[in-house]
């Protein structure tokens, strides 16, 4: 009797799962999933809020040595940056003159909002996070999401009224237009679930570890010049047409808590309207 | 008591999404909380009570993920099945506290490997599983230990034969 009931449960759940998978390509399935997600999100946030203090203690307890070393490195970096600041002030005047030109091209990327990461994708092989802000805050699909130091973390892929999902640049399905800052060579930056690879860079291009990788405006899907990562490893196999360039992301994608969403950016558009320019000069929330 | 388990399982899903991915750098090595809960409950109480307990966690994990709810259901399905088989196999012998908790740990360890392997294959990293056997071992051990702990906590809820005057 008991085993018959277990067999019934097993069969029922298996059939239900297969039916869900079969129906999942239908648009209505995505809609139902989005509604279920919206219904579940408050509970998830409640649990997350309750466990946050424990999580923080557990995370930071194991990182004291790392944080101390990081702190010392940051102090050194700060001293160097202060020295650089003096010379940069001179360059500011020239930059301001160029700013008007830049504004006409990229001012629509200026408006931003901050959001908190409330969930990481629990599925293996997926690199995405859920934010606590959605279309009510001006977030739209395709907008870039930045981390500390204005480094590109990912791109918004799904939005509802109060939540949005961001596909991180290291996700296997992520591909963004990028260029090497030193040589201005463009390529396609793709994720492999763990790190980044810059594809389609010719064997003739000189690339060295440490070179900075920025976003490219090619295709109009991202604002140009966002920091993405540094070249970690370069291989140039003889039998290939392109170099194999591994890029280490500048943002710590494993420990994202607060992010900046570029709500002023509209993928595929370059010219900003007047109010967007105001947003660029006035305003991040 | 099934309702209690269903509620616990419902809470375990956001815990799985929020804690394990924050604490463990490699998601493949993270303990699988719903699996540990189901295995522990089956070992201490009744295995048949655990079947409904995988439905809501699968939905919560599915909507929190880009992966489909159906895949999470299939990934969680071995947990009550293994627990059910283990309990049926060992129940005549498994009577004491330690034997039941160890049964919970073993069932959870095996079910966690199947959960991680299923989602890894679905997520396109199935080919990496042989070289990431260490991570699979970690999820197995962590889930097993967690199940032992949960089973110990659930011990007061075990069904007891009633006496003549109870």
C-alpha cells in the first residue's frame, strides 16, 4: 500500500514535471512563471532579511585575513591615486571641452538607480541575479548593470514591476561587444560560466596580460567605455585565426550586493533627449 | 505533520537560493537544503510524507532561476525516492537514533549528487562533472552532514507506538 502510494506520487510528479517542461516554450508559461515569481519574491526577501545577519557573520568570518590584506592594498592604492589626482586635474579642462560631444553620444547612459541583489540563480551553470527593483524604478531589458568602480557586471534580461533579472557577463549565454583599451581592437566578450573570453581578436594584434578591456558601442547595445576586466592570459595557437584571450572580470561577481542600473540607457539608441541629458548631469538616485 | 514538513521545505528553498550561493563560491559544492530536509524527515518519520514536500521548493527555485521549474522537480525527485527505499530497506533494523540519522545522511548524500548532476547536465556543464568530482563530493558530504543534523533536530517528532493508557 505504502509503495503503491509512493509509486503514484513519483509518477505524478514526474509526469507533472515533464508536462511543465513541454509547456514551457509557450508564452503563457513565462507569464505564469513571472507571476509566481512576483508572488514568491516577498517571502524570499523576508527569509533573506531574517538570515542576512547570520550570512554576513559567516561570510566575513572566513575573510578576515583576506580583508586585512585587501585593506592594506587599498591604502597603497589610495596614496597612488591621490598622486594621480593632481595630474588629472590638468586634464579635466580638456575633458570638459570634449564632454559636450560625448554627451550627445552617450548622455542617455547617465541616469542610474541603485538596486540590491536579493537572489542568485540557484541553477548550476547559470550566472544571473535578481534585483529588488523593476520597471517601476525605470529598469528595462537590455540596460547595463554596474558594480563598484563602475565595472560592467551584466545586462538586464527580464523585468517585472518590482524585480529584474540580470544575466552576469560570465554566464554561458552572455556575449557583449568589447575592445582592448591599448590597441582599440574590438572583439566579442563571452562568458563560460566562470570567466570571460575575448573572441575574434586577430593574431596580428598585440595583446598583453594586464590590458584593460572596455565595452564597445558596436551594435549599440552597450554604452562605450565601461570597464569590464583585464586580460589574464593570451594564447595564440598557430592553427587558429584568432587569439585565445582570457579576461578576468574587474568586478567580484561572486559577492555582489549593491549594483547600479543604467536606467538612462536605451539599447540601440544613441541620441539622448533633453530630459535624459538632465538626468545625466543631475541625477543618480 | 506533512503540512509542517511542507512549510519547512518552503522555507528551505529561499534559504538554498540565498545562503548557499552566498556562502559557497562553487554552487556545485553547496549543500542542498531541501534534499537534506526530505531525507532527514523520511528517516525519522515516514517516507511517504516527503513526496509533497518537494513541490513548493521546486517552484520557488524555478522562479528564482533562469532554469525551468520542471527541471528542479526532476532534480529533487530522487530525494524522497532514495529516502523511501533506504527507510524501507533498513527500517526493520534501523530503530535507534544513530542508525536513523546515519540513514538520513546517506540518503541525502546520494540524492544531493543526483540533484547537482541533473542541474549540471541541464545547465550545460555536465561534461565538466568528472573533473569537478571534488565539488560533487563536497555537496554530497555537506548535504549528508546537514541531513544528520536535521534528523537529530526532528528526533522528537518521530512516530512512537502509543501505550495502552496514552
